[in-house]
């Protein structure tokens, strides 16, 4: 795939995919943070009722009497789609009542899949932040309801952060060192910031300055970029600088970054690049024609990461960090964050549009 995008075979051999789009049930990175949060809540409820033992086998959470208990509780979440899918499906599987508040970006098939699995879907005309706010309010009114707060939850964040130790093990198994001479570059699509922020937090803890954490955002929804450039004194949204927050990358259609995560990124996030919807679609097509991973547009943004290093800002970044001579020995990881659940008809429609756009280029 990287050779098709104009890179040398030596460079291509150093590019890897962390395929979170293949994670079971959620089909996205949400299986990390979202599942951790719901299972942690389930454990607390079961513990409070004496139905499981502290630090016992979590599989006892699926016993019939525990499921019976869970049916009295509901789990509520606001989402542009994937978080709702992850939370809704795991909550319903454990026996909770589940309600997902969806923003206008949410794809029809995601809503249908949730309804087919017994999840209640509440549709809102507004954006992601509005869906989250509506869900939060609805949940607060009900003592038996747990709200998964994508903008503020620490349980979500640490669930994502745990991915870093998994990756460290995988790198070791593949005999790939990460050190001064062989730095690691990780490219992760960013929405509200929880998933990429958690992963970056974990990676920096393990690899320190030898890992370079780079986020990808849509041109119309670069909420983390806007917040980083504005400083941490106040929240700034993409609307404040005249952008629309309209993008084909529904997983990244977020106007305002998490203020739990943004301050943690000041010292940890190394760079951000943005892509137009046409660039995302063209990358989707290259994927389809080469390795065929079948990711969604949000996730395709990761594929541009290694190419961004040869742009002028990319070269300036390498020079600033004294990496120009060592970049040839670097390892690149493109974090594909979602897409394996896309129905065939949706995928065909996306590819249909992708053939109409110009081939991928970093000059736009
Ligand atoms: C949620 C999501 C992201 C980003 O996660 P945030 O926590 O919103 O930053 C990236 N890609 C896909 C496919 C997602 O579903």
C-alpha cells in the first residue's frame, strides 16, 4: 500500500497497521475504552450486591442471577456512532438496558444495528456535543442509570491507555526495538480525543521521547488542533474559527475536544495533521485496491501519517527533533480505528464515491 502511495519498499517495510478496526463486537477502537467502562460499572454493581468477589473472575458477571440484577439498570451514552455501537452492544449483552443518544452524523446502519440488538436509539438533530449533553441530562434524572461520558470519563481513558502495553508486547514479539536510533511514529485518528489521547498517554509512559504520537483530524473538525493552538485556559471549538464540523469521517465529527484529555496532551502530543474528505476517500480506495483492510473513512486518515513526514511541515518536524538522519530506521504504526462492521452496501457506496475523487496527494 505504501509503495502504491509512492514510497520506497524499504520505507514501506517499516510501516505497520494496528488493526483495531478488527476488534470484535464493536468493530472499532471503542472496544477498548467503552468495554472497559461498561465492565467496570458492571463489576461495581455486582460487587455492591455481593454477587461477585472483589478481584474475582470477571466471567461471573455473565451468570443468570447477575444478568437479572443488571436488567434493573441502564447504561446511557451520547455518540456520533461508534461509541454508541460499542457501549450499546456490550451493555445489551451483559443484560443492561441500553440507550444511545445519536447525533445527526450517525449513519443509519449503525442505528439499525443497535435497534436490532435491543438497544434504544434516541436521535438528535444536533451535533455530537448536543447528543452527549442530552444523554447526560436524561441519565442524571435516573438513579439506576450510568452515563458513559465520552467528554469526561477516566474509565474510558484508561481503557484506551491499556492498548499501549499490548502494543509494546507485540513490538517485542516482532523483534522491533524502540530507542534513540529506532524511533516509533504512531498515527491515530482523533475525535473528542479519548481514544488517541489514552493511547498516547500509555505510549509516552512506556517509550518516553522515543515515541512520536501524531493525531489525524478532518479539515472541518480539527478540535484537538484548535484546542492545542489556543492554550488550555478556555474551551475553543471549531465553530469559533468558522469551520463546519461536517465530514464524511463520522467517528471524528467532533467540534470541541475533551477538556479531560486536552491538558494531558500538551506534553505528550507531538503533531497533528488534517485531511479533506476527498483525501480520506482516496485513501479508502488505495486500501481497497491493495491490502483490502476495509476500514471506514475516519480510520483511513491514519494511512496518510507516514506520507506526512515528507511534506514541508513534516520535514521541519524531523529537523527540529534531530530525526532527519534517523527517520530511515523508524517504525511507523498506522492505527486503524474502525470499519469492520460496515455493511457491504455501505462499503460499495463509499468506494463508488472514492473512484470519483482525485488520487491521494499531500499537496492540496
Ligand atoms: C471514536 C473513534 C475515533 C477517535 O476516538 P475519540 O475518542 O473520539 O478521539 C477514531 N476513529 C474511529 C473509527 C472512531 O470510532
